[in-house]
């Protein structure tokens, strides 16, 4: 088995790292800001973004695709429900919801905060993005009432995926008034392999 992960903390590559660790899979890490300029990354991701992965030489990008592939291809670990089950539909639902209703707004703000050239930044979007992300976070807070984890009340890949966005929102000060989300983050960060630790 040969897996290479191109990563940089605290990008979404942390999702892939945690998935690999939970599965107990050995992997080579290629990490650091210099990764973005590597021809090897461009050969995997058409926009030279992270995360990117090679599994037995085969290239794959986008954290949802990578994490699902890793968990699906190692079903004995039980990290994600099998395709064709209702629990898998719920996993797919919460991953899609997280991307569309929370992470998209966090990412739009991040791009305007530090990624785009200063002349192209639009600070006016910050309050709008925060309000939209908080609507999505409120849905998660309601869902987590009376349960510890997102699907079947057991830790799974869904939590690795959703947890990253929730922690990101927390680092931006958006979750302080959401008791269930706050407790969920504490449970995530208490897990021994979790890379989503509180911001320094």
C-alpha cells in the first residue's frame, strides 16, 4: 500500500489526515507552504489546491471525495456507513449541507480576508457570510440536541467532515452561543487522533 497526502495545517487536508489516522493507514506526508508550488500537486489538483492524495499512484482531490474513498475502501473499520443504506444517505446529506450552508460562507470570508489581493477584497461580505454560516450552524445545534454524534449517535466520518467546519466557525467566534455545538467540539477535540485543536 502506498498513500501520499499533500497537506498543510490548518487546511481541509486535516480531514484527510484524521481519516487516515482513524483507519490506521500508513501514509507519506508532503507538507508545508511550499507544497502549493510543487509540480506534483499540479499533476493531481488542476488548481494546485489542498488536500490532494495519491493512492497506489492514483490521483484524487477534494476532501469529501478523498475521505469517502478511504473509508469506503477500508470497510472493515466501519468509519462510514455502506453505500445503499439510510445511514449513508444521512452522511451524504450532512456533508453536502456542511459544504453548502456553512463552509462556503466561511471560505468566502477567508478569501476576502487574506487570499485575494487587497484591491480585490470586499469586506462588506463579512457580516452577510457570518449570518448565513450561523443559520447553518443553528441547524447543526438543533440536530445535536440529545445526541453526541451526527449519524446513528456514533462517531464516524460524518463527524470528521462536519467537525472541521464547526471548529473553523468556532475559531471565528461564531459558535459561542450554541451549547450543543460547543459540547460537540469538545467531544471532537477530546478524541486522541483529532487534529482540530483550539486556535492558539
